[in-house]
């Protein structure tokens, strides 16, 4: 009997582990095939999402929005597949290769985890065009690869300045999903922006999880707990770069009667309706634009390999004004924006 | 009576097969309930894997095998080393940092790095062993806790050890240079793919052989198995159980340390935030499925690798969520645990019956008059 | 008729189950069911108590045919069972123990206490509801168990080997209680293999052999020997001491061994002095739980004595590990062979290695020598008459007697100097019992020093050269098995009759050896 109990414990642990793998990538509907719209152009796009896939209300959804726009306006067909938590490198390669095998010869890989696999599969399939989001490393450099990167630190500088201008307590916060270099880039820009306004400002920085635990991008409860802590400690504006965990930050802001700043998309439009009013602005990272532009360039025969930086200058990052909460400081923010674009202000990226 | 009783063997083989069949059946029910295309899903399932997929499956199985052997060493002792996951991550990190320094040339660097991995895994698991022996802390609790600590410790240390690659958002240790990489094994001529098997598959096979040899052929292995079967009887037979607990935990951790090595030297050449994770937990399932037997685990690891490999095909080919693979794996583990326990009981009963019957037959032969009486 | 069983058959793998049991129990009687160990008595009682269901046959209680699916059904039918092992919580009072699980009957307060007193007075059980169970002796605990059953309304009581844990004086008390129950119209079914007791208390006796009822006898017309032969189906063996082989060469010497109990408790072993010579069997009598198990653990090295020494042929082994002690030549037949002597799910040949993992023929260096171990297992199976179809079957599939013969064969295969045998014939059938006795006598003849611990006084008297009694961790003086009476031993075991039986209690080790030497 003891043996049975122990086996049961082991089985439970094993299945919990599996369930845990599953839960960090929640809410994706089964990948859909072939969305067509407008005039069929004959362009077939294969989308390889990061963990979470379509429906994560964040990074992957931003990419999906670009694809949806391309489907509607350019009439492309598509096939989508998403990553599994902690998967093997070969699984990523296999995903790209299978999309190609199925005839989807324009590949968008969403997320820097695809760097090596894109590099390798691109070499093996020289006639297929690739775009990878968030990576410009030597691993993913190739004659048929476009590297879509964003100057997140520039956009974050602006919302940092907005936070400092809006803060009454002189105390603001940053909540990152997972402590990876990419998110640290958001933090660096944010802090620089805030300090540019008020050199004495107090900034709390917290990351929800550490790699390889990527649940910080999908845990509403963790975001909420961290934000509650910061608001209680005196912060009155929090900028979140935490993917799906951001919803928790907004909930905490609503409960505390404080302010929050959204990320990636214009969250004053996309967040849950009851918390929208706490979002004073959002740092826009226009992944959708990057994806759309890639597809369009392919269709137009204007594909160009290499790094394409989406920065303030090109409009790939920006801050949002939905809700009118930053209208009073818009002039100041636009001033910083002009300085960055002109090179007068150089924003640190780490 | 022969040593290998065919009925017992059949029973042993039937259990996992029945479990897998039951899982397929249950999965079909789930598919039907969800309104997914059952036919398309099974078509993906039973499609012969492509050459490159075979390589991927075997490679996946290689690391799972090492992980499952590490878990099985504990299982044989009735110890539940849930901490293989943390142990292999600590060890992979330590070995990656060491190898990345290139203090030693070529192969020497690889060999010493492997030893670093074994030692780091062993020390990490040894903490749990020490807590159990010295303080009576359940190894289940302590290893789970140590998994968390491993996550944060490695993340913290990785910050310091990370080498920045221009244009990359990934964080990782220094890349190991060409001369200290383990070349892959090409199956060119057998199957048509440029992809290669991990060179360290040899290491996995060696570990599997050692596992079998030490457990079934040595005094130490006998003591270990005896402790697992009956701690009280082992104590009375002179086994120092505390020492065995500590030792087997350390050895399990040492084996766990090797889990990440095929990845480190055969694919990633560094440790960072995009390396494969969760192998320690999958190892528990694979060890259960393979019944702690070195060959059984190999089959189980291949099955697991096969299922993992399906997640892309299911999404792209059948248009269903890759989560289906997790569901099937979960159902298989549960069915298998139940089936094994049932077949174990049935096997014991079968044997008792047969012993009683054979003895009765012997008696009847020897003393025909007693039957008359 | 209170209970009628007809054609009860129950099949189990590997053990004697029940076959065509016929049993009629008259109301208001004590009905004994006798049979040797493993004859199927306990299975039968479990069927009657609803713990197991028969494959065939019918059960009728008070003339009404019933299907008993669980003990709950049995309790409803007025059947109660007192198990051999008590199920009482030490840290609760008698009342709390009695009402536990039966709170609905009379609550948990004064009403319950009153009911307990009423039952206690009615049947002369002498149970006080507010006593703490921890303070009570074995006899009193058994009466609580009986009261628990009566409290739940039982009219038919099943007592499974109730005297196994009692000393003779307590047995007499128990039988007086049973007679009171009977006088009040209750029916008692009494399982035992102790025939003298059965004959003194039972109104009817049913004999079970090999799973089936072979006879119903009237205790007034049979004697113990006839009854025993009915049980066994043949002439009865009994242990017979042979000519003394005791030498004056001490092999195992224990000097002033103390073993501390838990915090605030009395010592588990208290000043143990004992010498066993080559060719001598020293028997230790005592009620279970008086330090026998701990004495064995100290000798075997599983525990280190708090103070005092253990010498093996003059070498102090008190702080040696189990393995060193076994290698030095101490053979061990453990009290509980399933827990301490065997790996039940391992084959016989692996069990042959157990306990001798470092010795030839089992190992060569650090490697297991499976071939030699198997060959040697074949030899043991042959020489010690272990009935098994193969050495590859699991130890768990053998009967108790054959398991024990395998253990003895294993221990004797390494030329031991000392044999520690704890309850060597417990739970084995009569045939195996006499061959185990023979094996122990052979060991003695070969010059071993044997420590025999047993609860079976007949076995102790028949085999030992000297008997010592252990009580609360202390050893009494030596008794000569040829002259000692059961009552003398019983008194020493309870410490009841103080001075008279403890005459030898002050004897030193020196006088021990003289008296041992003088025992022919």
C-alpha cells in the first residue's frame, strides 16, 4: 500500500509538473489555418509564436494583429503554431520546417528564442523569407532574414518622463515580467526618462520571476501582489512590462486609486474595461507594424534582409494618449521625443 | 519452473501497452467532446516520422533518458528525488561556465566539465540527502524547495556570468569554442537528413549500462535494492541505511548533473535562458513509465520524445492545440501507474497460486496415500 | 442457534483458506475453534465479521440468513470482534476509547460513562471509564476491548487468540469474564491453539484442519493430546531436550547492559547480565514488550547500549555495526521475518544473500556472485527441506514455515558461533515447527551458543538448558527447565508473586555459570 501511495505521489508530482508547463501558456485557441480575406494574393505566411501563442493579450497578440491586418488588406493566407514551455531547440527548428513543408514560405518567428533555429532553418531553405522579432544577433543573421528590433528603451524613456511628471509623491515603480535583458532594456529607458524630469525621484524596480521560469509573463496574481506592495510603499505610478501579468498591476492600481502605465499595445483600449481609467499612457511597441511591413515588403517584392530598427524616429515605438490623461504634459513629452530623435538625448539601453 | 516465466513477462509487457491504449481511447473521448477532428489527429499520430524527426526524437530521448535514470536511482531506494530538475540546471550552469573559460584544451575541457557537472549535481542533491539523514526532512519537500532555490541561484549567477552578444536579447554564458564541442553522430546513409544525433548519446548509453551493472551486479546495488524493498530487513542485514540514503541521493544528483550535457556540448554550447527546461520533471514520468528498468526507460524516453515531437504536427497538420500532447502524456502516466500496480498484484497472486499448485502436485506425487486419507 | 455456517468456502492464493466449513454455535455458550497456525481460523472469523466475503456458503445469525459485506453489517447483526492486537489510543481515557466511533449511542459524556459502568458491573469487567489507557495493563486493555464490543450492542463475541498476550494469571481472569458473559446469555466464539485453555473454558469445540472443519468435540470427553492429534491429523511432536552439550566456554557475554527509554521513561533494558556458553541454549521468557526485542537489537548491533558491554568470545562488540557483528559469526532469526528477515518480493536466491552480502559464496570482491549464491540456495533448499518449486520464486509466495527454514538454513550456512532466535516457530505449521526445533537442537549440538526468545513456554522448556525471565527490562535468575512449573514462570513474568519465584533474582553472572554448568 505504501508503494501505491508513493507511486501516486510521484504520479501527481509528475502530472503537476506537466500541468505547470501547460498553465504558463494558457488561453490559446487551437492554431488556426488559412485565414483569407480580400483578394487572395498567393502569399502564404507561417507564424511561429512564442510561448503563449495567439490570445496572450500581449506580445504574441501584437504580432497576430499585424498578420490579421495583412490578411485583410493584402489577402495573404497563413498558418500558425506556438511554442511549448521549455521545449527543445529541435522543436523550434521543426516548427519552422513544418510550416515551410506545408507551403508557408514566408516565416515570421516571434521572439528571440527563435534566433538559432531561424538562422539554421534559413540556411537550409534559402528560398524562404524569414522575419524574426526581437533579435539581431549573429545567430539569426542571413541573406533571407529580416531582423525586426525595437528601441524599447526610447519609448520607455517617454513613459518614464510621463510617470515622473505625473507622480505627486516623487516615488514611482517598474514591474518587469521576467528578468531578461529585453525587459531590463525597458527598465533602463524608463529610469532614464524619470530621472531626466526629476533627478531625485525614487524608483522601485521588481521582476516577477527569473529565467528559466517565464511564468512572470503570465501570472496576474504575481503582478497584482508586486504592484500592491509598491503602491503601499508609496509609489503612485507603476510601469509594467510584464505581458499577461500586467492585468494584475492594473487591478492593484484601481484598488489603490493610483496610476499605471501599459506596454506593447495601447492598453487603455485593450485592457479589461473596468481598469482602463488607471492607465495614463502606454509604451507602444508596434510589433504589428513590424510584422505587417515584412509581409507587405514580400508582397511588393521589396524584401530586404538585415536589421530593421523600429525606433521613435520611425514610429515603431511611441507613447499613447488615449484617455487624455497625459494631455497636460504632452508638450513636454513631445519635447523629449524630438530630442531623442535628433540625437540630442541618447537613451541608455541597459 | 523457469527463470523467465512467460506469463509474468507477458503481464509486464501488457501493462504499459494497455495503459497506452486506454490513454488513446480517453484522448479520443476528449477530442470528440472538444469537437476536434479525431481522424486528423490520429493520422498525425501514426504518421511515420521523417528522418529529421527521428533524429529529434532520439536526441530528446537521450536527455530524458539521463534524467529518468537519475530519478530511477532514487526510486530503487524508495527515495523520491523530485529535484532532478534543479540539480541538472545547477550542474549545466556550472559546467557551461567552466567549459566556457577554456582553461583546458579540447577534449580535456569536455571531460573535466562533465566531472564539474556530476559534482555540482551531486552536491546539490547531497543537500537534500543530508537534510533527510541529519534532520529527517522528507526528500520530496527539500528537493522541491531546492528546485526553486536553484532557479533563483542560477538566474542570479547567470547575471554575473552572462556574455553580451550584440543584437541578441538572450542571456547566456560564454560560447564554448569549436575544439571543446562534441561532434554529432551522423546517420548519413541510414536515413536522409543532415541533422545529427548528440555525440553524448554515448554517455547516456554508458550511464544506462552503469545503472544496470551497479544495481544488479554489485554488493552496493544489492544493498540499495534491499533498502528500497524493505528498509527494516536491510537494517537487520547490516545495511547502514542513512549512509545509503545519502549516497544514493548523491549518485542520483550526479547522474542528474549529466542531463544537460548533450545539450551543452552538442547543441547550445552555452547555458542561457533559452535552453530546454523541465527535463527533471519529465524524467519522473519517464522513469515511472519505464519501470526503473534501464531498457524500459529507453523505450519510455523514446515514446516521450515522440509525443513531444508531435506538438508541431498537431498544430500545423491537424489544427489542434499542442496542449493535447500534455493531456495525452498526463493520461499515460496515470494509466501506467495504475496498470503497473494492478499487474504487480496480479503477478504476485499468479506466483503464489502457482507455487501452491506445484507444491500440491509434488505432495500428491510423493504421498499418494495421504490423498486417499 | 446463535450462528450457523454452512458450506463456507474461501479461496486465497498460497495459503490455506476455507473449504466447506460447517459450524453451529449454540446461544449462551463459549464455543472454541481450534486449529494450528494457518489452518484457516482467522479467515473464518474475518468472514463472520464481514471483513472478507466467502466465495461459497451461507451464514445465518439467530436463524436468519445474512450477507455480511462489512463489519458494519456484522455489528448490526450483533456480532462483535476483539482482535488479537488491541486498537486503543494510549493517551485517551477508557471512556474516550470506548465511545470513539460510537458517539451516537450514548453521547460522549456522563451518559456514556454510566453505560460503561453498567456493562462493566453486569459482566464483572472491572473497567473504570476515567482511567487513562496508558496506565493500564494488558489484561485491563483486553477487557476494554471486550467492553467496546458490548457497548456497541454485540450479543455474539469473537475473540481472536485472546490469551496470546496474557500471562497465566490473566488468562484465568479472562475466563472468569467469559463465564459471566455466557451466564448473561451472550455467545462467545473463542479462537485458540492453546488446548489446555480451550478445554478449561469451552462448552463446545470445533476443530479446523487445512481449512476445513474436521470434528466437533465435547471438551468433557477428550484430552489435550487427542485434541492436538485432531488438529494436526497425526501424532503430535513436542520438543525434547537431549543430553546436555553445555560447555564451560562462554561465547556470548552481556555485562550490565542498560538501554535508556525515551525522555522521562524507565530504562528499556536494565542491568542485563547474561552469559551463553558453547553448546548451550538460553531461553528468555516474558510477556511481549518487556525488552526482548531491544535485547536482540543490542546484541545484533542495531542499537548501541547506553552502558555496559557485549562480548563475543572475549571481544567487546558493543559498538560494532550490524554487518561486523554478523560477519563475526552471530546468526539471526528475527522475530518478524517479513519485516526483518526477508525481501518478500525478491527471489529466494536473493534472500539467501540478505544479511550475508559481504560473505562467500554470495560475493566475489565487490560483485555479487549470483551463480554461487544460486547454487548454495539450491543446497539450502535441499538440506533444510524448504518446500518450493524453484529458487526463483519470491520469498513472499512461500508458506511461513518454509520461509523460516530458508532463514535458518541461510544463517547456519556461515558457521555462526551464536544464534539469536526470536520466536522461531511463530506462525509456522506443526510439521515445520518440529523440524525447526530439530535444527536448533542441531545447532546446539554443534557447539553454538543459542539465545532463544519465545512466548511459547512449552518450546522454552523443551529446548532450553536455562530459562531466564525478562520483566520490565530486567532479567530474573536462572530457572531449570526440568523442574520449573508454568506457574513459577508466569509469576516471574508478571512480577506478581514477588519473593517466592524471584528467588534467583539476585544471582550474579558467576552463579549463573555455575548453575548452567550444573544443568545436566
